[in-house]
C-alpha cells in the first residue's frame, strides 16, 4: 500500500488527539500531567478524578498505573472517550451502565458537561483539570471549583491549569481547534478559589503552551515541601527548544 493511501487512515486515527490539541504534543502533555501527579504523591492505591478527560491524554498513563476502579473521568464528548479507550489503550469500552461507561481496569466515565459531580458519590485523593479553565467562562470555573470541593476530603490534592493574562470572560465553554483561549489574572483566579473555600498555590511545572499550574487544598496547612523531579531539565519545552 502506498504512503498516499495510508494518509487518510492515519489522519482518522489522529482525530481524537487533534480534538484536544496538536497531535505532536499529545504524549508530551499527558506525560507531564502524570509526572506531576506522581511527584505530588499520587500512588496506585489512590482514587483520581480526571475532569474533562477527553481522549485520555493523561488517562492512557493513569489507568494502567492505578489499581482497578481507582480512575474516574468526566467528559461531555463521550465519542472522544470511546476513541481514547479503543486507540490509546487498545480496549473496547463496555456497554453503558446507567449514566456510566465502563473502561479497562474498572475505570468509569461520566458524560457530564456542567461539572455536576453529585452523581459520582466518591471522595477522591486527587482531582485533575488540565486545560479546562483555559476554555471556560468565570461562572463555569466557579461551579467546577465548588463541585470539586464536594468530592475532596481533607487531604485531597486538586491540580489545574489556567492561562494568565487580562481577564477574558467568554459566555460559554469553547474548545477544539481554532477556539479562543480564555485568560485570567492571578487575582481573579485566586478569588474564585477562595470563594470556593479552598486554598491555592502556584507551582513551577513546565507546560508547552505556558499554562500555569495551581495546586488546591482544603486546608491551608497542607502544602508541605514537594519532592519534585528536577523540572529545570525539561524547561526547554517552554522556550522553543533552546
């Protein structure tokens, strides 16, 4: 088969990756999320909630790592979840069980688009929201923070990213190729965290598009020294490879 005949199939296989960002960065960004969580203390026995799990950019690493039944993802576009499970993990997704799809190793996926987490009924050790607030208006971020607080216990860690800049408050959630990135000042973002009765700290962790990482806890005293890998060796991701 010629290379030209293969291109449409390759493009089809990449479609689920392109839906969440440049396909060439898919594995890099997924690995950075995984490495951060492990450095923050994630272990295979913990329960993790992946908000906006998409096509499993992080989930493809987290699901095999975590013990069975420990990974829960929420995502309004369940076709992305199906493609991620099938292509990235090589598994068929189980038939729906009520409002839930079942994946490999007891992973579960909820088709939630409004950040309502009351249906899940679990407390999570770790909550992840990568590049969700970069597409969300202020009211949706406030709701997400408030709902996340409900599924966190006193020792939980919530890691999220946002894009720093002048407050850009859109009217609706926008994502996908060509969408405009939402930006927020540090003051605005920290006030939203505080209004949810949570405490936040910025951390120095690389991101290929300059998004800032924030760690959120329910207790202001729960910010011990983190045993990070030496992130300096991969900071070249942020400055064009120099």
